[in-house]
């Protein structure tokens, strides 16, 4: 590649990154990790997702019919320090069955995350965090649990920009992942029906696994080769996410989850995302759905006020 072209591509990459404040969200060296829709990110940030909308038909169970569920979520992430942040989220559910419609909020969620690793040369990043699904804060009519679940987790991200020149077209690839253990606040719940019959529901510990494989066209254009893409295509990041969970005690059960192929478009201040939601196996049940999100980079929108760490 000619030296003048190298400088041009570097300038384009810096333009995408924006001001130094932009480095707060998902950067490791010249690698930009976008905010993924179905799995959690390996970095702390000042970001706001509104709305995140999903729709999918859930499979019928022994005591309930199939449900067409639409979920609308709002999530806010705020840095307290440069490496520590908190998150809060709420989800409104619309559940439609042959018997009628139920609407209400699911349980509120709180989280905290600490970013302990950043290697700019090797485009790697890692954090630890905890999520708290707060029992009894949602509507029982839509299935909000009466118990809480706390999930400590590890989050990692790795870009492939350090691959040799013979594999340069793989450099735009990046992989993010997370693994967590869901810990319920109580082991079971016993209920008594109108006839006085008692039934007990077990609440197992669960392992959750999230993976996202991304191919960044902005990275390709700026740091590998200018292939001639123009707006809006030069900001697209194809992605495939995998969101899995499995109970491992108190009755246990198989792996369930979804695979989500889709596209992300990362602008200067906002990101748009659209993914299909496909059950991974028969145990997951239900049909194929859709997931979309409008995501705001608060650190770029308000770099001198709410977009910077509080401390």
C-alpha cells in the first residue's frame, strides 16, 4: 500500500473515532467494539439504549398456550470512574395469547462493571461485573419473578488486527464473549391453588454464555484497504450473536437460547442495530423473531457534562 494511502486511511479511522472522549465507548487501540444487542459488552461506557424492541412467539407449555411477546426496553450505562460504571434497565412486555393480552413491566435490572484490562496493541479488553434482576419489581401477570437473581460475570473482547499481512482481510474480525453464573435469592417457591393443593417450583443456578462475532467494514476501510465503500455502507458491522443459558442443579435442564445474525450501523453519535432471533434447538421452542435497537453514545453527545465520568 502506498504511504499516502496509509495516511488517508488512518485519517479516516480517526474521523470515525472522533474526539478523544469517543475512546470511552468500546475502543482498544484502533479497534471499535460496537454495542451488541443480545449479549453484554466487555467495556464500561456512557450509553443509552432507547428503545430496544424484540418480538417473538414463545412456545406453549403444559399449563399455558403459545405467547406472541413484544418487549420494549430502555437501558442506561453511566461511568462513575474511567474504569467503573453502573447500569440500569427496564422492560415493558406485551404478551398476546388465544386467551387474551397481558401487559406490564418485567423486573427492573441493576448492574455494575469494572474494566480491568486494556491492551491497545493487541486490541483486547476485559471486565468483570454483576447483574441484579430485582424480584417483585415487575408485574406477576407477565411472569416477573418474585425472587431476585444475582449474576456475576466475566466479559472479554478481542480484535484480530494483529494478524499477519497474509491474513489482512481477517483483521476486521472481532470476538466478544461473556460467561456468568445466575444465583437465585431462594431455592424454590411454593404456591397453593384454590383447592388447597400445594406445588413447588425449583429455582436452579444457571450458567449463561454470550458470544458475538463481528466483521467491521469501518476497520476494513480505514486500516486494511479502502474497498470503495461510501455512506452509509462504510459504517456497517455485520454480526452474529449467540445467547445461551443452562440450569445445572435443582432439576437442571438442557441448553436453551438464540442465535442472532444481523447488522449494526455505527455513526458518530448513534448506533442502529437489527437482528433476527432464531431458537438454537427444540428445547428453546418458539419461532423466529426480530430484535432492533437505537443506541446513543452519551460520551460523544455530552462530552463536557453527563458524558464524562462522575469522579
